[in-house]
């Protein structure tokens, strides 16, 4: 994993087919995600793709987990399912890492922390779907682990625009820098 921007990585979280289809009406909605990935690649910043997926028997999902137990009933989020593959708008290159997680946070049940520490990454640039899901959970956990954080405000989506606004304008700035993709790209 080459890293020209010493210690920095872009995390593209839950931008996978099954989630994207629930949040966008046209492909232009994913343009900021695409732009962030291209900016990172151009400047030698590793791009890590985080997805949520489960084994074929859904052994990772307990019966008391209110949201994930519904996934086990639907049986549509295994590692090989279309729904868990990274969306073509941000398609990973062959040498880019895809990390599978089993809960909302990018760290929960995944190898993310091991990969970050092995590559001496201490600064995370975050984008993802949903702002109130993976982004919020990952910001909180990464801040608790002392990572330096930037959230790309326009490369985050949420079903509720007001929740997105409150998180990006009031909550995230307590633990992360919040920038647009354009502003972040210009700072590189």
C-alpha cells in the first residue's frame, strides 16, 4: 500500500450496491464519492473500501440485534451477493483493499484497525452511506482510538437531510474536520 501523503487514508464506507440503491435516485448523487476517490488516487493516498457483508449462514448476526436480524431473514447480504459488492461509481482498483465489517462501525468485527496500524495510517478521511450510520459510528470509534479525522460532508448521504445537517455541522466538528470534497482536494 503506497502512501505519498504520509499516514493518510481515504475510507469509502458502505458505498455498495444494496445500500446505494436505497439512497440515490440518479448516478450524479455519487459524483462527490467518485471525485474523492480520484483525488486520493492522484495524490497517492490509499483508498480503503469498507463494506458490510455476512457469511452464508449469517453466524455473525445475533437474534437480538434489531436491525441486522432483519438482514438474516432476507438472506441477501452475504459476501458474494450483488448487494455487498462495491458500487461501480467508486470501483476499487486491483491493488486497493476491501475490508468487510459485520456491524455499523467500520471497525466492528473487521481488520480495519490492523490494516491502518500495519501501514502507519493515523489520519482518516471519511465518506460513506449513511451519515447517521457508518459515518457517525466510525467517527466516534476512530476518535476514541486517537485517529485524526476529516469527514467529507458532500460525500456522505443520509435518508434524513436534517440529520445529515446536524451531524456534519454540529456533531462531527467536535471530533473531526468537516470539508467538502473540493476543499479537501484543493488542500492536497
